[in-house]
C-alpha cells in the first residue's frame, strides 16, 4: 500500500495522480486568489511555497529590513489540518494544485521578481509544468530570474546518514516510514546539488547532507518572547516544560519515564504544552525555568530559539557537528544544555540545584545575535542576492590608502 501511494505521488501527471490532486479540493472561484505583487524596488525577492514555522515570512521581512532596495514577499500553501502561519500570500491548497489560471498568473508574477528562493524543493506554481521543481526553476531562470534553493529539514535530511551519525535518530523509530523519507531526501539532494544554483539550509545539521550549502539561521522576534517572567521560589520544584508536537521526532516517549520519576520525587514540576495557541506560547514559556527540546534530531530549530528568547534554559540532544558549525559560523557557543534520554535525569537534578539566571541571559543574547534576522538576511544577500567578489574585495584592501 505504501509503495502504491509512493508511485502515485511520484507520477502527478498520471490519471491516478490527477484524480488524487482533485481530492485536495476544488479551486477557489477563478480570479479570487491573488498573485504575488512587489514594491517598485531594484531587488524583488519571492520566497515560496511552504513557509514552515513562518520562516518564509521572517526571512522576507529580514531582507526588507536589511536594505531599502529590496522588496521581499513570501507565498505559502494553506493545507487544511496543518499548521497555519500568516504569509504575504496564502493560497488555498485546491487553487495551488488544481487552478491552472492561478498557476500561470503566479508564474507571471514571479517572472517580475529578480530572485526566487524555492523552499523545501516544492514546486512554487503547483502542477504547472508537470509539477516539476526543476522545470519550474528552469523556466524562471530562462526568464532572467536568479533562483536559489533552501532545504528545511526532512526534505534533505537523509535517513540512512542520520541513523549512521546519531544513535538516537528518530528515523530509527518504527513509526517513521523510512523508505519514502530516504527516496525523497536523496532525490532532493541530487536536484539541488546538480542545479548549479546557490543552496541554503535552515538548520546547521543539514550541512552534513548538503555540504556546499550556506546556513541561513531561523528567525524569531525577540520582543515577542520577552514576557515578564515569574521567579521560582527557593526550594520549589524546577519548572520544566515540553511541547511534544511530534512525539517520535522529539523523543517524548524516551524521556517521559525520567520525567515521571522526577515529578514523583518532587524535583521537577512538568507542563506538557499541547494545544496551546501560538499567541499564548510566550506566556507559557514565561512560567517555565527549563524547556526540553528535541532528543532525537541532534539539532535545534525555531521552538528552541523561542524558548531561549523567552529566558528559559533549553535542554536537548545536539550533535557536536551542529555545535561546531554554530561556533565556526558565528563565533558563539550554542547555549543549549546537552542531554540524551540516558543523561537527562542527572542533567535536570543538576539544573534544579543551579542558578539558572546567567545561562538564561546568555541564551537570550545568543538569539539576539544569531536568530533575530540580521544574520540571515546578510547571508542571503552576500551569498546570493548581491554576492561579494572576494577578489574585488582583496584588490580594494590592497589599494593605496585602503
């Protein structure tokens, strides 16, 4: 059955593939969904089409803040039942897949951009050109648009390599359908590696899968997460929060026995953040001393940055490769406290006896330095939008009076 589903997904122009697309829903009334529009600026950037964790929007705003010459917009598909994040253009899934008129209008609008950043190797224009990412990118390039790719996560995280490098890998969990994940990641890695285009990744662990890429840090708004914090009275349990959004990937089943034990002993007070609206997450984090992040991915992402920005101490399993990549790129140490499911008990017992204020302060400072959007925009500008010629820079440095 899984193999049959895979074949349908891999052949979107077949009769069965077209019928499957129809099941995603009819398009909105013709002409009712807009296409992307830009301000009249010399540089016009489109980021599309997934906007995972609102990062497409965040990168677009960061680019506009970095230069008055840039108009940046993002577009995202609104998938029913999925996480919904605001975007400059939100397109109903039925329109995205099943409205050729909108697809042609959006493609025409994208040809008015100077740069298009394709997220997660997903086609920006739905089923246009047989839903081929390579053909859609090629059509943009032929129209004079500078195209780049950005890997977001499982789209380029190769399961076989992840398992080999990480003994806690979530790909080893029986609930994960690994053959499909392996095939998709391998295909996407091959696509971007042979595209000849600039390639970026949103988390540093993906540099293992795409070693020629540049890391564009995820972005959070520090001001949004700077809620007044309640102080834990001396002698009371350590207030620990965990958001098991995807339990297998987060490692929730592996850490719950430890947490239950420490709760029973009165060492920690546990809050599982489930079903909490995004607008209330800053308030929820403000009530926690420690946030437990991921224990099977070997990396960190938006949730960890939000928790650090709120002043929480973040604990998680982070590979040495990620820590070295962060330090090598930024010159800063990643302030996430290292723990595996095996060491979590000792780590939490130690934190319960520790003054957490200095670590919380360094966590907030790290997010402001690395994840507030300035660094991300500069990397996109320097490595793609307005690349700096290193030889020209050297010539200017060597010139008399420089």
